[in-house]
């Protein structure tokens, strides 16, 4: 029993909270508004469109690469949830895989994506017996009791020259209307320097941490109008690491 009848976290579940099942999505997550898995994937992909575009062109240089060549590349979404990243990189031609701790999320979304999805805890390892050219981890690290263990497994699963990127709340946010601890399952919110130390400690040869804010504007109508702005003290952090 991880939630009380009032929807509050029970004392025993605060550390660690490993089971993000139906009650979490109904009470805390904004994902509760989605009517179907297809609606969830479509709307979340639009919300993240600005982030994906920023990473694709600044760090992956996808605009200059052939989709035919990308079909030989593997993408893993850690904490895939309702799979917006998988849907996005499927369009680029990547062979996509997903892992998430929530059986509820995976059972909800499985009709909307073709990628193999496995229920598992990234802190314990990655269950796929393949290596990856690209790994994403969106809004996951802050929920983990041991995010450094997760980062180590991610690093180990990357191919040489592979890229990892993640988003997570910024402990040093200067924008008070984005409180990093609004979600009580955010048990590991860190500063940019702390994440840089973690990326270095697990072995990344190069890494970068940027503060940013989502500026979605008219994303519901025109995804291309969704973008992110990198600003000091932004409420979110983009972590990027190269193996």
C-alpha cells in the first residue's frame, strides 16, 4: 500500500517509491488527463517537440544524417512512460526500446507504439541485450533513490561515442512558480554542479548541464512553435553526456 485513501504518500513509501502505478497517475501526474494511449503519445510528443528539436539539431546533428543510416542505430528510453520519445525517434528511423517501472503506464501505452517495452528498475540494470547509440531519460532521475546507479547502467549500455540526454528539475531554479518538490516523489533533486559530478563519476568523457524552461506557446496546434529557452536559473536541467 503506497497511497492512503486521501491520496497521500504513506510514510513507508517516501524512500524509496518504486511503484508508479495507477494511483500516481491519477493523483500527482498531469498524465491523468489523457483519454487514450494514442492521445497521450500525440500530446506528449507535441509538448516535448521543442526539447527534441533542440537535442536533435544541437547535439545529434540529425538534419545532416540519412534516415536510412539511422535504421542501424538503437535508441533506449529510460522511464519511457507514455513513450513520446520513442514515437519521435521511431520517425527518425531508430530501432527503439523502452523500460519503465510502471506496469500501469506500459499496459496503457502498448497499443500505441511498436517498440519492445519492459517493466524494470533502471537502478538494477537494463534488461535489453543490445547496446545503444542514444539513450534518453526524461523526468526520471529525480524519482530515484540512487540515480548514480542508474547513470552507471546507462553509461555501460551506450556504444562508443554514444549520446545520453536527460531532463530533471533544477534545485537552483530562480523561477518560484516551478517548485521542484511540488511532486512528493521528487526525492533526488540536485544542482547543476552535482549532476556534473555524477556524470563525470560514472565515466562520461564529455558532459554538459544546461538550465532551461519550456516555452510551449501554441504547441497544441503547431508543434513547431514549441521550443525551449536555455536560461540561467531555469526550472529544468538538460543533462548531456558522451561516451
